[in-house]
C-alpha cells in the first residue's frame, strides 16, 4: 500500500502541488548528479526525460509526456548491459515517473546511490549530497522514508 503522504491532495492524500513539484525537482537533481557515472555517451532519451520533468515542474508539460519519457528511460535501462548505466537510467526513469506518482522520487535517489556504489564511490558522501538538496518543505517526508532504503544500499542489497 502506498504511503498516503505521497498521494496528491486531489487524489485524497495530503501532498500539495508545490510539495509534489519539489519532490520532482529533488528526484531530477539526484539523477542529474549521477549522470556523469555513465560509462558510455549519455543517451539523449535520458536527458530528454530529465528535461520533461523540469518542464512539468514549471507547468510546461503534461503527466502523459512524463510517463512516456519514464517508459523510454526504463526501456533504455533494460537495454544496457553495464550495471552502472542500468542504475543511472533507472534513476532517471524514476525521477520523471515522480511526476505521475510522487513516491518514485525515493527510487530515483536509491538508484542514484546504487550507481555510486557500483562505481566504487562513497555512498555516504552521496547520501550527504542528496540530503543537502532535499527542499525544506519536503524534508521531513523524505527523511522519514529514506533511511531504510539507504541502509539496504549500504548493505549491498
């Protein structure tokens, strides 16, 4: 069952439109931060997906466009063979899927952590970076839901 705190007000939850936009923004930033880990050239579908999510944040795109961009990014993840590239593409796919369902922001962050771990970089440093970039208005929501997910990455799950 979905955490009601991530459900939009117009769907019976408590998440405001502004909070939703901030979660989309944070998820996008988490994905952008790990894009440099891709081992090949960055596929334009990934940058396009992030662009679509940014447009939605600004009121310039639709949920439908974001869902299509998310599907494209996840399809790319399935086509990749390098685990780092897969994790980055999944992070992007979930970042743009946050437009449709806000709790995808957590998965964007987790796949970002997974990419960092696979690249042999510091997961703790990435967690610190992610925490520093969570907007104040959604900080409690993210900080109450992320610790278990972060621990699973640290344990290698």
